[in-house]
């Protein structure tokens, strides 16, 4: 990654995250009342130009563009619905209001300017489901919490390997905690196929 947390980098992570979360139906409701809210805490490039001196003509000093900033950015999704339907079609809740916040933090562990390994990013996050109506084996409004952790490796600028772990924990004791390990290998062929990609 040549420019830390550039807009392209943010877009890749956001699209990857949305695709992954949609697969697990964490962002799958079409009745969302709030649009996706992205919070980006990221490094930027200093975009300062030379400033004029007292005579209005002579530059005081030339400023060199220099990358700086932090190594963390994040995504926050706040979703409201009248249903909570699992990926397998189970209608967990169909009464009252369902609030499902998702928070993801992306930690830039390694991003050299050149080399075969281009990027290593750690993703940590948590998804929750809160309901206005108490339900479940032990009735509560807090229905579920799913911690998320993963690593993304990018090689040769076109190959991405994701390793993600998610636990599905019932706060109402309706089922035993289940876990999911997701391994994904992606090839960006747009550079080879152009308009056909």
C-alpha cells in the first residue's frame, strides 16, 4: 500500500467487509432505517503548498509531501428493523423493534511500499442484536452477541487471503455458542480482463 489508508484502501476493506457480513446476514435487511455510517480514523497525506513571504511573491519554504497518521480505521453500521432473520431463514424476532449495531476496527499491521507481501490487516469487531420485546429461553432484550476477529493478507497487489473467526453467542440461552471459521482466497483479475472483469 503506497499511500496509508487511501480512499482505495478504505473502499476495498469496506466492500470486503460488507460482502463478508452480508454472507452471514449481518447486513442483509432491506428494511434498514439508517444508512451505513463509516467512521474512518486514518492517516492522510500532507497537502501543503509553498506559502508566499511578506512581499507576496517569494516562497517562505517548500513543504514536502509526507505521509503521517494512525494505523486504525473502522466501520460502524446501525441497523433497525422489525425482524431478525438468521442466514438459514429462522425468524428469531418478528415483533417490536430490532436494533443490530455492528462495529469493526481495521488495524494496519504491515504495509510496505514494495515487496511480494503488500499488506497485513487485523480486523476486530462485534455484532449485537437488541430487541424491544423480551424473548428466548431466558427472556431478555439483549438477544445475541457475535465477536469477530480476522486477518487479511494481500500478495502481489492482486491476491487476497482472508482468515476470519466468528462466534454466535445467545444472550437468552436459546442455543449453545457456535463458531465459524471462514477462509477466502480472492484474485483481482480486473488488471487482466479490463472491461470484462
